[in-house]
């Protein structure tokens, strides 16, 4: 608590200061030109992912007994926030963090002992999350990929889309229906979660095809054609996978909120610095309210969004129901990042289009956060129904 005259002011300092510094130092080895070159060639940031793994950042949520750091979700969020605040991108490796919750909370001891230590060391990568399908969109309960039990194996048939990093992952967390929809009482029943090994599986009924997108996230579509997986690939109980995935979805929204906050702070910093040094009509452009006010508003929105993200992470750590808070954190952080990106783009003017400034690259990233993993309208309908008690709209 610090005071100025008779007015007391509480200052909330950045948390995990040492962790922030450590992540920032590693990110300094991967400046803008590194990402620009990868972007131009649509290549995977292998060196960056290896560096994050080597320093233990990607195993932050894995308990110490399995070789990880055993940190809370908030610490993992800080890692992602700093990565994006420095101008780097965690899109190539962030899935490993939010898929951990499903394995840790619901996986068997055998699965944890078999996979987690090797994921912590980087021997294995868990980067692929097979959920979305071409015909179901956000209505996950209507997914059509089937996993049918036949003796000691499940036979998987179906298709997943927007499965990022599948070509650069050893393992995949897969959601598939094990009981037909017409045989369950609730649409959330009969869906199961599997942790599958996709190495050398492309000759056994698994086909992975890249999707060319505006962002270098190595997005793919995955086809399963009588693809056999061991029965012990099942995570938890059969038919309860949708509930298991919800745990991971809350974690995903909170972690991606941190990425958006990092992007917002990146844009604000860049915009402020440029607005101070860029002189037009004999004065710095930051003196003009048309430039100054949007940046200031983006800063205010970012600070507010951070408070919601911290609240959601604290509730998650306490084991409380944080669905509303996780969704609101993502909504507010994504909007703050987008508005900061727009303010920065306007500040740089024509130079924002030049790839060497990195503005357009990060701007494209921010647009993604307003669509994935959930759209603003779906968040608002969730709040309307589950928080405000309004009639279900879908």
C-alpha cells in the first residue's frame, strides 16, 4: 500500500516476476526476423519449441513427481502472456498446457506414468487436440466421429478439422462418440476421450492434411478410416469424455486469455513508442488525441481484462466452477487485444502493412482470438443462460 498525500493507492504488482524474467530472456533469442522467416515459409518453430521445453516452461502444469514444475494455472498463463508480450507466439506449443488438465484429472496412473515424464523432457509432444468437426462446429455434442470397441481395441472412423499441430505432435487428445446419439438420454452422454499415439499411424488408417490459413498455426484436418487404437487409450470412463473435456476447455480459455493480454501489451508498447518518436506536421503524432485516446482506451480494457483472467485462474485453482469467469476472461481479453491491435495499426499507418515491423503478423493473431476457441456470441449466450437465467437461445 502506497499513499500520496491523504489518498491511499493500492498497486497490484506483476506476479511471478522471476518467471517473467526467465521467459523473457529466452524469447530474446527469437526476434521478429525469426518469426517473419517462418511465416514466409509456413514452417514450424522447432527451435523455439525446443527452447521452451528445455527451460521447463511447457511442463509447468505437470506435477513434479512426473518431471514437471507443478505450477498453478496462473503461472502457466504468465508464461504464455510473456511469450506474446515479447512478440513471439505460443501457438505452436500452448495446447500441451491446456490438454494436461484432462490427463491429470482423469487419466489412469498407467497413462500418467507412461506419458507425462516423457512429455516433460520433450521426448514426446502432446500438441494435437481432436475436437472440432466440419459439420458440427461449436456444437460438440453432435460430433460424428465414432470409436467402436472391438475386443482389445477401439476402431475409429470420422473426421476432425482445425486440429492444429497434428503433423508436429506425437500424441493426440481425441474426442469421439462411443455410444450412438439415439441410445443416450442426454446429448452430452456417450462421448469418450482418448489419448492416442499418432506416430507412424498414417499407414494404419490415419490421414493428416494441412490447411492453408492466414496464420502460421500448422492447422490440419484429420481423417480416421478404421483406425485401431488400444483400449487402454481411453481416458477415464467410457461415455463421460465430454465432462472431462470441459475441464480442459476452461483451462484453455484462461490460458488463451493470457496470450491475448500479452498481445495487447505488445501492441500498446509498440504504439506508445512509435507515437512518441513519429513526427508529422511538426509534432509527435502521440500528441494528437485521435492517436492517443484509442491507445489509452486499449490500455484500460487490458487492465480490466487481466483482473477477470486472474479471477478465473484463482477459481480454477480452488476447484470452483469457473465456466462463466473463464469465458468472460477470454471474451474481454480477446476484445482488448483486438482493440490494441487496431490502435497500433492506425498509429503506424502505412508502415503497419510492412512485414518488417511485425504489426501485421501479430494483428492476424489477434483476429484469431475473436473466433477461437469460442466466438464472442457463444460466450454471451452462455452468460445469458447460465449467469443471467435467460431462456436458452440455441
